[in-house]
C-alpha cells in the first residue's frame, strides 16, 4: 500500500466517528492529541513516546489518549481488511 493512502487511512480513522456525530470540540481535541503524539514520537522516538507523555503534553488523562488510539487502530484495521 502506498504511503499517501496509508496516511489518509490513519487520518480518517482518527478524525471521524463511526456515526459521524462528533462535535467540533471532540474533533479538535482528537486533532490536538494526534498532533502531540506525532511531535512526541518525532522528538523522543517511538519507544520513548508513551501514552503518559502524550497525555501530559495535551493536558488530558491517559485514558483519553488510550481510548482514542484504540479506536483509531480498530478503524484502521477495518479499513485495511
């Protein structure tokens, strides 16, 4: 699979709810978490960028970050199948 297509799938799976009912605030928060996660991975490396460190940067609980990432990975898996 080409990189651009994979990037689009990852972004789509994170930024969309299944039923399309996300509020503006929810969508903005997800975008912020994704942005900070990417920054953490770029600065710290994949193995050092923990959920805790991402949550601290964003100012949300670790559960919020974990839930977002779990949902995003599940949607990504669904789209790839």
